[in-house]
């Protein structure tokens, strides 16, 4: 039950932050728009978007056929006429942009911004339009309307567009169920607290303060402050109901992943390829956590059930069930770092995103097709949440006692290039090269509905 002390203004919040569209909509497009016209002309077009933006309000008449959500880059704020003074009130990492922070993120070598797709990370992307649709025909119609409105306005062009579609079984291209392990937000998704919130000493969980994800609300530092001193946010009115968005295109080398798993499995526990892959990920393909079912998946596991993610790592401190360096353990250590999870819960993110490209059929050779995952996350602080996870947990093994071992899936290709799988004896897995490569990305800001109106009116200060 939601805490009565917390009331989130859902009418002022864009809908894709607290509401996961993925399982409701099979088709999603991310269109990055460049503004080449004067700010007044751009704001007229921007104003026309407002009536179509999907908010977080409950759907009274069923699911809308399509949804629209809007985000902006730092360069986009300026192109829309927001003053340099107001832009300076946003976080430094947002203003600098993802590509300028590539080295600290591990976007080097094959993932270096110099090899990113055109339109991403080069300063040309100003506004991101995210369109979701239930049916392919509705998706095509919504894209057509978007382009027609841009043509009518003039001075606008799409510099990058990524179309995505839900894969069978809500899986990603390596075959794993994805997207169901989300943080519980106080006042919005308190029912997901078991496994999704903050672990407490009595064995229960509590939901995270909403200010961890939505600006203008108490966060974990201020939740018990009777004066409700709110965290830093951009200058009013832009900070109200806004959040920072991370967008990354991640290419998945499915053929290499399968080959590495198959070759390594010949030396691992009688060739159990599926178990070896589960050790890398930390879950079986259906989402069953390895820490609770180390030998085989739970036939009754339901990723959507309450408590499906209600597990901790304190009883597996040696990593014999779920390796210390498995992907889900590194990306969300829960209580694995001690102190009842106090070192981890300030780094949670709301993760969205969709797979792109056609699946590579089982047993087929590499077809060199472009396929992977569009990673999207929402957080109040890019540096404390997304960047901390990327830098300290995925690309640095020291905090887990793993030395220079990096995350096998999303860690950068520098370092040892291996993963240690605890056992008697331990097993060492090394890839030939990165199985996931960054193809581009942007740091964005998702304004609240009232903030969108202020941008359109030119009244941001």
C-alpha cells in the first residue's frame, strides 16, 4: 500500500518514468531531432507536442493506441532558447554529455565515441521523441504524423532514429528474460518492495524514496527530514517532476556469445552450457535467480509475481551459488557489500529499453546483422546512479574482491578479460573480445509536463 505521506503528481510526470510500457507495446521508436531554426520557431513546434505527451496518470479508458514522451539534451535546451544561466543549473555530467565522459564509462576501444553511429554523441541531437505503439500499423501512422509535423514546422531534422520491437517472451538477444527487476518507488510501486526496495534488518524491505528517481521529491537523504529539504535540481520551473535519462545503443554479438559459451562449456561441468551462461548472468534464461536455484531453474518461477526478486546475497558470501562477478550481482549487489545494503540502494535506477534487430536463429552462423538492446535508465543523479554502477561495479572488480576482473557482459574490453566463477576448483572464463559494444548514447533530461509548457512558452527564466 502506498505511503500516505508521499503523493506523486502523476499528471505532471511523463508516463515512461514510473510506467513500464514494454510489455504493453510491441513497437518503440527513438527519434533524435536536431533544431536548425530559430528558438521561437522551434518552440512553436515543441508546443504542438504537449497535447500528445503521455503522462503517468492511470489510463481510464484502457491503453492508448500510441504514446509519446519527450526528452532534451543540454544542447537542445539552448536550441529551444533556455538561457545559459538556467542550463548551468543542471548537473555537470548532463551538460558535458555522455561522449565526453566515455573513458570513465569504459567506452573505449571498439566502443569509443569515434566509432559511434552518426547523430549520437556529436552534439547534433537536441530533442528525443519516444513513440510506443501496440500494433505495427499504429506505429507507422504515429511516425508519419511526427515527420509531417516536423516538415510543417521547418528547421528540424531527424539525425538518428532507432526502431525497436519486443521479442518473443520479453527476452533480449542472448535469450534472457529482461526488464522485470525494477526498484520499488514509495508512493508509486510500494508493492514491489520485496526485492526491489531497501533491505532492512528484520528481513523486510521498504520502497525507495521517490526523489531517487523524480526531482522535486524527498530522496533517501531527506526522506526523514521533517523540513523536507529537497535534493538539488535544475532551476525552477524545470526541476519539478523531471528526471535525468541515460540512452545507450548496445550492440550484442550473439554469435560470439554463443561460441564463447559453447567452447568454454566443454571444460565446465560436463559441458553444461546453460549453467555456465547462467553463472555469467546470475539468472537462468527464464529469470530464476541463481542464488536461490543454483542447479536448475524453478519450474514455477513467475517474473511478474510479487516477491519474484525477493532474494539477498548474504547467505552466499563466497559466490558458490551465484558468482561474485555475475552480471546481476555486480549491477545490483543488494546486501552483498555488507551493512544491510546501505552501500547499494543509493545507486538504483529505473531501467527501460527495448531490443532492436531481428533475432539470430539458433544454430545459424553469424549474419553480421545489427541487433542488440537500447538501454534506457531514469535517475535523479547520472553520476551517483548510472555512472557509479558503470564505473565502480561493472568496470572495477575491487569492491567485490575480484581485482581487475570486469563485468563479462557490459564491462569494457580493457583489463584481464576474464571472469572468475567460484567453485572447487574455480573456473576461469575469458572472451575473445567484447560481446557487447556501445554504438552510441546521450545524456538527456525528461521535463515534467509543466516544465515542458514553460520551455514551449519561453518562460524558463
